[in-house]
C-alpha cells in the first residue's frame, strides 16, 4: 500500500503538468486579453503594460518562465488586481472555500449514507419511496436553483438565516451554502448506498451470518456495511470535482468572498496568472482526494492489493 501511495504521488506531477499546459494554452489562445477592457489605451501605454508583465514575449518563452516561477512557489502577479499577487488572493479566499467544501462533503456523506441505509432496510415502504423521490429532486435541481429557493424559504420567509454575505466567526452564513452544495452529492451517495447495500444483503455470506444467529445490527455493521461502502468510496474521488465546480456557483449565488469569485472574475478579465493559480490549487486538491479515495478503497477491501 505504501509503495502504491508513493507511485501515485509521483504520478500527480505529470498529470498536473498536463493540466497546467492545457490551461495555459486555452487562456492564451482565447480571444481578448487582460487589457482589452481598458478604455482606449494608447498604444505606447499598452505596449509598456505588456512589457512589464512579459506578455510581449513569445508564448513558449512565457510558458517556460511561468513553470520556472511556479517551481519556486510564485504564482505571479494579478494582471487586474494590481495591488495583490495571486498567492495573496488565494490565501485570502482559500480558507473560506476550503471550509465550505469540507463541510459540504461531510454533510453529504452523513446524509447520503444514512438515507441510503434507511432506504435499503425499509425497501418498498413509504420511507424508501420518499427518500428516493427526494434524491431524484436533489439531483435534478441545479445549485443555482436550489440556492435561491433555500434563501427564499429560510432567509426571506422564515428569517432564520442570512441569504448572502459573510462575517468572520459567524457560521450561520455558511448554513445555506453548505446545504446547497451538499444536497446533490448526498442524493447520489444515497442512491449508490441503497443499491449497493441491497445487493450485499442478498449475498450468501450475509445469509450465513444471519443463520448463525448474529444480531441484525452486527450483521449490518460487521458483514454488510464495509463491502457496501466500496462503490460509495469509488464515487467520492470524482465527487470532489463536483464540489469544486459547484462551489464556484454557490459562492457567487450567496456572495461569499472565496476563491470561486476570483476564478470567475479572473476568467472574465483574462487575468492569466490568477486563473492558472486557482486551477492549480483546485487540481492539486482533486488529485489528492482521488488518491485518498483509492487508499480508503484498499483499506475497506483487503482483497485489493495495489502493489
């Protein structure tokens, strides 16, 4: 297992290089530039700005220079927010975005696994049909619809929670964003858990455990639940990508000052270093979470030998 983890960690580097190269090429070859929004810049001023940021050099040279700076931990300056470097903007928004994402994943796992187990144990009953219907609705409704609906009900009508904005040290501002981000993921997990657990409960070794007189709780926790979790764990890796992309929409809807707004605004402004910095941070986080999911899969199923 240790050798597999080390190989996967080393494999992250070429994958990350491909992501950086593709993102760099797409950003630089897209129409427009970081200074096109400026009103009628005189040619000498525009030329001086491009020279100051190295945008007058050939693309291959710009790419190699960016990789050199990146190897030293330098994401470069922001081309539009000129009082800040990209590292400073990431440091300002990442804690809130990370809190939002981690809380959403934990809530989704808790809700999804609980709902899936209940639906499987009460198969064919009203509980099963109700949870399945709620899961379908949560999957069908996108975040930019679910978020305003939750804000309308809990913020404007009931006045229980704030609908937008952020104040440090006030977790209630994160309740609606976390719930909005967690619901679709929880619905997928519930459906996976229900189907997997139903299949495992019909397995011969589970029936044998019951025949030996073991209690229902012990059969569920010791014999049925670990193998039933394998498809769920396999989904958790790609689910991180869903959380990352969903957080961009959720942060915009609820006006949270996280990294999502910098990525969206940077893409609109063609702020190359800012967009690339955000993509690199999200890519590293996603790759590491996929590695963690693979290791957890091997721990749950000793029959899997990565080495």
